[in-house]
C-alpha cells in the first residue's frame, strides 16, 4: 500500500477535444433550418409549401409570439371570420436575437398570401429596437406597445410607473408559469446545474405572478416556482391589459375594412 | 455519450500543449473541477500564472464567446464556462498579484441604476481581468454618484456600463453627463454594453464605443489603450 493518492481519473472524448463543439455546430445548423425558424420560414415562403399567392386575400393576420397564442385566440374569438393567427416559437423568449428576422420572414410570406392587414403581437422583447427596424422596413407594421409582455399585460403605463419598486422582481405570466419547467428550468439547465439558480436569480427577491386568469392550480404552480428559485411570491391579477386593447382595436379596424 | 467514445484520462499524462487544449475543452464544457485541476498542474510544471490565464483560460473563453455569438452555445453553457473560469481565476489571482504580472490598465464597471442584471457584466469583468486589466466591479444598481466616486478614487482608463433593460439603458447617458459635469469625461474611455443596446445608441448617448460581447469589449479596450499609449509616446 502506498500513501500517494491515486491519480484522479476523468472522462475524455476519444474523438478529440473539439468533438463536442462540432456536435453543437451541427445542432445549431439543424436548429437554424428547423420548422418555425426565420430561415425555414423564409424558405417556406418561397416554396411550393407556402399557400398560393393571394389565397388569403382580404383577410387579416396577427403574427404573434407563441406565448400569447391562448390569450389572443380568446380575444379574437368573435373575429375568426376575417382574422387569422400565426404564432412563432415561444422559446425565442430565451433567444430574442432570432425574433426580428423570424418575424420579417413571416410578414413576407403573409404578403405573398395576400393578407390585407398584418399586426405583430410582440413587444420589443429584448431586440433592442431591431424588431421595430424590421417592422419599419416592411411597411410600417404595428406591434404591441411597450418593451415586453410583462409591461403590456400589466398595462405599459402602470408598469413603467413602478419600475423602481419592481427592479428586483422576476415576472411570470400565466403562460410562463404553465411552461416553467420546460422554458425556465430545463431551458436554463437549472435541473442539471442547480448552482445556476443563484447565478441567474440571485439578484431578484420576489417572483411576481402576473395572472391572466383566476386559476388556483396555476397559482400553486407559481408558488412552487418561487420556492424553486428561492424567491418570495406575489400574485397580481392583471388580466390581458394592453394586449386586449391592442388586439380589440386591430379586430375592430379590420372588421370595418372587411365590411367595406 | 457511449462508453466506446470515452475513457479515463489522467491529466498529468498529457504534455503541456495537450493539457492547454484539454483545459480549453473542459472550459467549453463548463467542467469547473477539471479546469482548476488542469491549472494547478500547469502551475506545478512552472508555468507563469499570466501565461496560464491568457493561453488556457482566455483562449478557451474566446471560443465560448464566439460560439455564443454564432448561436451554437446558449446562456446556460456560457454561464457554466464562466463559472469554471471564475474558479480558475480564484486560484490564479493571488499568484498574479504576487508575481507582479504586467497590468495594462484599469477598468471600473457596473450595471446601471434600476438594473440588477449582471451576468454579462461579470463575464466582461472577468475577461478584462484575464486580458491584464485591474477591474473594479461596482456591482448592480449603480447610480451616477457611485460611478463618479469610483472614477475619482481609482482613476480608471476604462469605464464600463451595462444594462439589460430598455427601461434602464437611458441612465447611461445620465452617467456620461455627470462625468462631463465633473470634468472627468476626457479622462476615461466609456464602453457600454447589454442585450438591448446597439452602436447607434452608444453613439447617441456619447459613449466611446458599444461592445456587443465580452471579446469585443476586451479588443476595444486594448485598442483604446494602445491609442492612448501612442499619443503619450508622441507627445
């Protein structure tokens, strides 16, 4: 027996040190062309899979973040005769740099399909004005007011008034509570690397659930999320806020156009 | 990964070049303990802390930064890599001070008032430190008075400001105006960064440059230091 400690053993990839990088690059290429991404939509817009030119002539389209689908479908339920909804991947919430070109591709496809009016149901959503630049370049298309969904669900004016009070608040809408495990826990790898909870959420003190519905099950889930992130919990019922105002206005405008 | 693709490895069996490459690979994979072990082995072999920092760690993080920019890596992977680098820097930092490694400048950095997001800012701080800057990290929610006080106290070459929110980024202009009022604006190079910013915004608020990521911040800071050095040499 020897007093010398055994050398530490560790795993190493046989394929060489760069193997994982190559795997990830391949995955990124795959993601870039996966359904629902900007490049895939652009390709689809010019392919036989796209609807025939003019197929949607005279109708109106809302291009929305997938996180808003449920609420927008509720808000346009009386207007489905002339408004369509197309949602882009909600997981772009975590990669906002993908939003502007993804939205542009869908707008161009919609124009080819003959949509008479288009509305974009996104806030700035962390694009730093890049989405607004795209909307300007595509003919001055309107979007939801404010920087992000937390603001327009709360009501932008109200949200902006309380910025200082809420500086340490981490917001979840009903959608984000519903998909907390997939988007936040797995999306940020908090399940396999719990040390990232402190890195990502250590500066927050409260999880604020901006509720759209009165749903006790969802409320319990939000409370569990707060516990998981080591944050205090607060629930604010905000309903649909400025989202309702904007969608109802678009529905009203397009309804009168459709009747003309 | 299947067993056929991997085997056990003793880092001590690797020669220096292989070990540096392995440290970079482990950094890429966010393997904190392995990165620290690799750094300790290089120290035992007589490597200078500065060389370990620049060749193994900064070199590795440059790859991480590039792949993040290219959409190959995402936030969690970058955070794990950054945590691994931080652990390695904790080993090297006292040794760097002890060996009097050359420092190329000083930076004061902080996340502006009203904003508590510091992940990107902390990565910039770490990479600047790795590039040879002394970094005074003021933390989050830093107001203009705190920035001014730090500039007066530390006389930095570079002042870095970060913001993640569109609602807080305008505060950077307030800080730049406060620097001007105090007659300090020309003493520091102001770099700004954060997800919602862009070059036009940086220009509009009177910053010297906008940096899209940590690697660009390091390059920009070094370029400004070189220009300053050249000006002084020709004066």
